C-alpha cells in the first residue's frame, strides 16, 4: 500500500522581518499565499527509511535524514512509538532552493502521507506541532490557502481571499541559502533600529477583495535588499518583468526565485514569454493562488 500527497509552493506577498532574537531566529509578519506549483510525496511501506527524488533539479535534493520529508517521517514515528520504515519518493516540481518552500512542502507532504499510511489518527493540532518543529514554513505547507505567519512564521492565522491572483515565477541560475540571506539582512541592518514586524492592513484588505492592483501596491519583502546584495543579477530579472508589464516584481521569500504579479492569466503568459526571451533567468513558470495545502490524492 502507498499514499500520495500533493503539496503546493508558496509566495510571500509580505515578509516583514524583525531584529535577530537571542535564539538566532527573527520575528516575522509573513503573509503566505499557496500557488499551483506542486511536489508530490508518495510513501510506501519498506524495510527501512529510504528517500528518492525525481524531477527538475532533483540532484540537488538531499536523500539522507537531513531531508525534511525523512525528518517528518522520523518525528511522527517517534511520537507514535514505531519505526519509520517507509520509502519516501518525491516527485519534484517546486524549484529547489528557490524561496518557494519546496523542502517545507515535502516535509508537510511526508507527514500527512505517513499519518495516513500508518493510521496514527493524529489531530490537525498535533500535525501542525510537528510541522513547526520541522521548520518555520512547514505549517503553512500543510494548511495552504492564505495565512499570516507570526513568531518565526510558524504561528498561522488563516486569511480570507476574494479571488485568484496570477503569478509568474522566474528561476535563477543558482540557489541562495536562507540562513545566508538572514545573516546579510542582519549585516545590512547593523546600527539602525529594526521595527517590530506587522502585517499591512492595506495588503490584507487587497487579498480579501481579490484586487490585484491593490495587492501590487502593497506587497513587500524585507529580505529583498539582502538577497540582491548576495545575488545582484536578480535586479536584471526584476527589471525585465516590470518592463514586460508586471505591475509589481519582488524576490520570493529569501530568493533567488523572483515573482511577478499579473492582472490576469493572459497577462501572466505575456510576462512569462518576455522573461524567457530576456536571458536573465534559467526557467519561467506561471501559477495562480490561493490553492489548498497538502492533500491526499
């Protein structure tokens, strides 16, 4: 028997970052939107724990116990007093090391799939607790839709969204380390007061109304200057998307994927075509959101 879970990527329509905490994390006001790019995680009973992966950039995915899917299986097994004897296969379509929570998605997908395979009967609260232990973005991968993440991003408040938002994503020629981007954020902020992160009321209203123009006027990412400092060429991609008619462009999360909001699906395809022709990125994808979180298929 096997169980397959489909789990989406995310874009941060707002990422407000506070000063570094004593534990090394940062308080965040992180407005997540799940978008229709998916990984699928299939779990099958096996003699031991094994991870395999296929798809774009699969060679960059660790196949040992550092993989979040493997860690999810181990944590759930430990909590329920059993062995994590499963083969985890990840069918990858979310960009790797792209700031779109692909690894977090795999962790949430493996957790839900193992829960179903083993019949543990874990409550949603228990699953979210394990997700938070795995990483700051993992709870949202389970929940999907749209949500405000506070704390280090793991405490979620689900948000109302009044319609679909269409996006174009440009994948860069190399990855960026999330810890390195946060370190650069701290370096750039030395000597100045970092305000407490709060969600933008105007942005939340734009999401609730489904108003793409209003959302374009309010999206923000406090990590973008740090990502551009470490990867200056991303500025060329951002400019190419704006020149193609995107009302707003931003680095997605810690990068290096760049995201472009479009007014509708047709406009998204036009922007995508221009970005492909620009020579400033490795690959371009379109997707709409919000979409549901981890789902058994």
